[in-house]
C-alpha cells in the first residue's frame, strides 16, 4: 500500500472576473435593456450625472428620414419635424393646462367596447348581468371557450339554459361581428350577413358549416364536387369567406406592438454608405467631476462605500463608450462587405462569417456574436438585425459561393412570378434552383419558404 504524498502542480486556467462577466452580460443586452441598466446606475450612484452634450460619432438628434428612397445628403437638423416642446407651447398658448399626451387616443379594450354597447340596451338587471358575465369570459380574440353551464354557476342567479343561450345570442349581436363565437365555423357564420349576394351567402354558409377542412386546404375542386356547384362559384364564395375576420376580438385592445429602435442608421452620403449611431439609444451619462474631486480631497478609510461607487461610476462611463464604439466598428465592417445588398437587395448578399468580422475589428468571435445580438441597423431597405448579414457560404455548380440570404431571394422571386393557378411546389423550386446551378435540398427549400412566411403550394393555388 502506497503512502499518501503531496504534489504541487502549476496550471493555467482562464477565468472571468465579476467585472468582466458583467461587461459581457451588458454587451449582449438590447439597447433598451442597456439604457435601463444605465438609468438604474444614475439613480443610485452619486458620481454619475446626465450628459447633455452631443454623442461623438452619432447622427444629428433628429427623426430618422424617409428610408424608402436613396439618401444623398443628411437633412438639416429639425427640418420638417415638430418637437414635443413645440406642441406643448402651442397648446399652452390657448391658456389651458394641456399637454401633448392629451392629444393621444386612448385604446378601448374588447370587453369595455362590448360593455358600452350593453349599457345602452333596454335590459333588466338580470339580463345585464348574464350578458356581462359572458363578455368577461371572452378571450382576447373574441371567442367564448368556457361552457355556458359553467358560466351559469358563476352568476349566482341559477339561470336556465334558455336564459344563458339568449344572453350569448345578445352578445353575439354586438360589434364586432363574430364576437362570442365558440369555434371558427360559428365565428364565420355570424359574419355571413356581411355577404350581400344571397346566393353567394348561401354557398359560403354551406362551405363553412359542412366543409371547413376543405376550405382550409383550398380544395376548390373537392368543394365543387361535394356541393354540386361550379368551380367558379365555389372559388368566388371562398374568396368572399377569406375577407371575413376569424379573430374579431383583435380589432380592439390587441397586444401592444413592440417597435424596434435601430442602434445605427445607414445613409448614402455622396455615394458612400456611412453608419452613424442612433442618438436615441445612447445613454447620456458622465462622471460628476465636482463630486469626484471633493471625494478625492477628503477621502479616508471610512469612505469605502463611496470609493466603490466612484470606481463603479468610472467603469459605467467607460463601458458605455466601449459598447457603442464596438457596435459602430462592427457595423462599419459589415457595410464594407455587404454594401451590394444595400444597392441591389437580398440577391447581392455575400456569405459572411463571424470570424471575418472578428479579424477585421480585432475582437473574438464570441464578442462579435454578442455585439450583433439584439442590435439593429436602419437602412433604405428596412430595419435589419445585425445577425441578418451573416450566413454560411453555399457552393454553386460553377464553384463560386453564394449566401443563404441570396438563395431565399431567388426563391421569393420565383414564387412572386408563379402562376396563381399553378403555383410552384417545393420540389419544383428545388429543381429550378438546380438548373441555375444551386444545389438546395427540398427540405431546405421548405425551411426557406417558411422563413419567408409563404404558404404551402395547396394554399397558394387559385382556381379560375
């Protein structure tokens, strides 16, 4: 049996300090989340204050100009734009305490919209309560997915099934049409009076009530055979059905739209594409030099907490500068390689990897990945996430390479130019790509079509 022994070994191991871990976490945050972090630091750190100066390298603090056209020169500051303060001044000139917020329209939710209609109907308190119970049980899309007997027990009035059915019909008679339905078929049937032609309305009602599955698959031939009607009449009825709203509740009080704020704005200036930081997303923060000097002059061992706050303030200011400097450098490197995309569209997108940009700006690939995550670029063609400009290279039959984005552009052009009566299937698109020297598997075509939000071939087919 061997005796225990002590041994000393030297090992090198990389580890992230808490400060570096925090920097990595902040780098991959969206600009909105990062601004919230900075504002939280402003609130609790006495050595930080708001900086009212201009942001170096940032675009002028004006609204983003029209990105639909090619931009030659940057517009003059404040040209053609009204600020909130000017609105406030005009409102104040009338002699009333009116702010710009008073001019904003208030959103009315679905339930409030329905309650307002019920309140003007000549109903007894009992009928009012039964109808209101149904309204409060509706989902956001306007459907009633709770059984009437279960709702009856919630009222505390012991209503009869007939009373609950009447209350439901009363709710279903309100605006918007189709509200209070218990399934898609009932929702569409409630909207049938919107179809003026009685013959089309009758045929559409039969389609919805008897053959909803065929309607979903655009099976016009099967519907015509099952209903003993002409294909043209069935196609017309189906087209009319598609103008109905399967989610009527979304017209009122839908979920708040999340708007994207671009981190950088790309413009063409004198024939050259240039990127500037969007000043709206850059936190205006700086070190309060007066407080810092006072602390340094009267510093002693009892002020350890203030010393930590000063160090934290300096790190915050440095992190803000470094973050946006890195974003701008990465964006400029992307523009250098993908400027043809801005001029000619997705078909001109080149293959691009993280390593190529990392080597250009002198960063690690993981850092570039974090920089491009949740960061957006505003261009004349739209707003794109920085990750959009990266794609793997695909080799063509000639030996050259193209990007997956370019292939998606080719697929979109094919679908846009297809015949409505004979749309292209995924295998046919793959065959056509092969004839152009692009070897793309059928399942890859399906994935790209889904990314383009294009329906399958059966749902795109239209009958004469």
